[in-house]
């Protein structure tokens, strides 16, 4: 596992610490003609070799150099304003998969036995998935009993922000509960109340305030119950 950690450190140093904005812009402007693209790939190879600390593994550093060049070149050629975010994630995923593959090859890891998940882990995955979209959809169905007019929801907000806030807060509450940090749940609820209900009080809309309050309490309540159920099953 230490080898994998070292290679990931080398990757994040090369992609996010040692690569400046001006360096990135020059790559994007000149693409395959840019010497910065090739310098960037070589830096990754040298960092990998440095962290591997074994000259016999030069071939692994060479693979990282070549694959990094190919992946970044593909990203530069395919990137548009519409797909830049998704391609960024794909780019990072591909780099990490290459590193993970090299780790398995060098260490000759038995993938099936080494990464076999326990019952505890499967239950954690189940609870985490349940607290994202499934609970969000359940709450949405529940709230169909109340309908807000356009004037009630006239507060400007980011697209799908409420959905993401709900999923993140439920996952945080769940993690706090299973780790025994109950006070952190209170802190999270207080922090949300300060920001969220401060805006609502300015809007002076009782229906919307009650709507958000019910949603928040239900969201937190479900996450707490799932966390307590998880803890009881793990005893």
C-alpha cells in the first residue's frame, strides 16, 4: 500500500502543485505543439521515479510518462466549454487507474483476496447510497402534498444546489453518528440554520420557511436513524 500512496503523492504534486495556471494555459493554447505538454509528462515520470526510489522500476516511471502524455493530449484535443468538467474528472480517473494498475503489477497483489469487502463495509455502502438520491426522491414525493407558488420560491439559488446540499448533509450526519461525534450533528444543524434561515427570514415568507424547516428536520432525522441502525447492526 505504501507504493500506491507514494505514486499518488507524485501524481498530485505533478498535476496540482508544480503545474501553474500559466503553464496550463500554454498547454491549452498550443496543445500538441506545446513543449509544456511534454515537459509536464516528463515531470510526472521523474516524480514517480523519485518516489519509487528504485532505479530498477524505471519502466514504471516510463509508463507513467507515456500514459500521462497520451491522456493529457486526448483531453486537450477533446475539451470544449460544455464538457470541460466531465473531461477533467475522466482525466484524473484515468491517471489514477494507471497508477493503481502499476501498483498491482509491481506488488503482485491478489486483487480478489486483498480487496474483498467485509459485511461491515457492504452495509456502509448500502447506507451511503440510500442517503443520497433515494432519500432525496422520497422527500420530493412526500412534499408533493404541499405546492409552493412561484412567488414563494422566488429566491435566487444555484441549479440543483438544494439536492446536493441535502445529500452532503445526510452523508455528514451519518458519518458523525457512526463515529460517535453527536455534537458535530448539532454544529452542522446550527450552521445550516444560521445561513439558510437567515435568508428565509429576510424573505418574510412563512410557507417557504416551514417548507424548508420540515425538509431539513426530515433529512437530518432520516440520516440519524440510519446511523443509529448501522451502529446497532454492528454490535
